[in-house]
C-alpha cells in the first residue's frame, strides 16, 4: 500500500458535522412513523379490495381453463 507524503505546511482542515437537535430528530421520527402507518393502511386497503372483489356471475371458482390444459 502506498502512502502519500503531505508536504504542505498548513494543517489539514477539520471536518465539522452539525448534529440535528433533539426536537428536529423527534419531528423526523414522527414523520417516518406517519409515513409507515400510511403505507400499512394503503397496503391493507389494497389487500382487502383484492380479497373481497366481486367476480363475474358464472365465472369458474377454480383455476382458469388455460391453466388446466
């Protein structure tokens, strides 16, 4: 592994990171929980609609004819 020599006389810049405040974190967590709850509600509605959809009268309950062949 090669090492690079730092020949500059000036010090390396420090990396600064500003952490969000506790209030900002609480808001982000609340938003994430609301988005998750909405996604679960949407999925449940879709699943309920899929499972309870009306089928045409006289339609076979079993497999379609193409699958039987």
